[in-house]
C-alpha cells in the first residue's frame, strides 16, 4: 500500500493538485486571518508641498525682558506749527517802452559831471551817508532814508553776462528837498563807438507825497533830430505833450505816470512789490505796463554780493523783455538792467560803482 501511495505521489498530476490545495489553504488562512494584501496604486497624483518662512522667536533673558516692560510706550510727536507768511508777491510792475531804433538800451544811463574820483562805498556806509528826505506832506511819510544824491556807474554789454562794450553813468540829484533831476549817459567803447552814438536821457520834476512826479523828459540818441523825443507833463490840465521831428501830439496824462528814468528811482519811495502797474512814457507814447516779480537773486560782481529783487515786463512779443534787479540795501535803486528787443538783441547794464556823496563844487 505504501508503494501504491508513493507511486501516486510521484505522478505529475498529483503534484500539481497538491500545490493547488496548498496555495488555496494559504490564501484562506490569509483572508480569514484579517490580513489584506494592498497593491501599490499606479495612478499619478499631484502632491502639494507648502513651506513657510518664520522668523525665529527671540528669547530675551528675564532681566532684559523685565526692563523692556518697564519702558514707557513712545508718544507720537505733534507737528510743529509755522506761521504763514502774510506777504504776497506783488503784482507786476510796469516798465518803459523799448526803443528798437536804439542800439544801446533805453535804460537809464547815467550822465553827470561829478568828480570821477569818488570811490564806491560799501552798502552799509552808503546808507549811512544818505541824508534823510523830509516829509513832503503832513501826515504822510515817504522813505525818510531815500538818497538825496546817488551816482551809479555801469558796464554795458550786448550779450547776457558778456564783456563790457560800453560805459554808462546815471545820476539822481534831489536839489532842494523838492526838485529832482536824473541824468543818464551811455557811451560805446573802442571801434563800436564808430557805429553807435551816445544816448542821453534827462528827467526833471518834483518830489511829492507820492514820490517822483516828472515834468520834463528828454530822450536823445546821437545828434539826429529823428531820434530825439521830448515829453512835457502838464499835471494841472492832465495832459502829456509829446514832441518829435514828426511834430507834436497830446495824450491824457494818467495819474502816477513816469518816464524811462524816473520810474526806476520811484522805487526808493514806493516799494517795488507794492505797485506792479506803471504808466510810462519813452517820449513817443504813454503806455501802462504790467510787471511781474521773478524772485530774489544774489548778484556777485564789482559791488560784491548784493541781494536783489528781480522784476520784469514782457511785451506783446514774448521775446521782448525789460528786466530790473533792484537792491534793497541801496534803497531799491537798479544795479542791473537788461533789455531784450523783438529781434533778439540784448543790452545789459551792470553796476560797477555806486557813490552817494554829492561832489563839492570848487569856487
């Protein structure tokens, strides 16, 4: 019997059956034993990885932590209050009519015969020398420190900041506490003088409660009659008589009217930023000009460093301008004058010397 069983087990079919039974038993044991066979998932999945940066917590020693707790919390500073400036920039001032025919500026150019040996004075000394002007009307005081006499020497150039091509001298003289005279002479230097004539201007009038009131103005370029103009102010009849080689004509005389010279020295009595509309005659016509304030400027030159008020007037053509640099430390007289004509020509006058001592006349 054992041999029969042995032969049966050796048969291939019996072995396969045995292995099948063995595998079946192992499978039942695995299932009933609570073990599950998990096969890996072949499905691709997207995995989100989130990372955050975090500042490490600073741990202070207990002593330092206690000290910080005792410190008071900072208080928010209150803004500093500043006073608003009440001064407002003045309305523009008006200026003289430009004289296109004139190679040299119609700006006041000094003319006077005082000694040329007077040395310029520092501004502080110049103010000290000036004799005060008395009141011209009870109850109204004009600038008591205004100069009674001042002569200014200029270099004249046909380019902005260019070299001097001519000289000019302007003199204001209050002769008897009431009557004034301003003279101006502009001369070309060197070969330029062959082609450019001298320009002479004169203004005469009275010092009133409102400042300078011109009565006569002369504009004369060279010896030519057609370049000579004379304006006579008749304040009683409110009429301005204008004379030239073409004849005479009259225009209504506007209150406060000035000429090309007097308006510049009027700023000694009326602050430049107070009235920015000025009626001015150049001897040929009378017009009201609007000026504007272009700011404060520090000029450096032969007078040293001088603070100035820069005012200007533009014509109908934007290229035509007349500019003044007035020096408050010199009673607001002009120390720089620039005229730009419609054709682009520039005439610039820069003060080089100021004298406020009236020359002593020898007998």
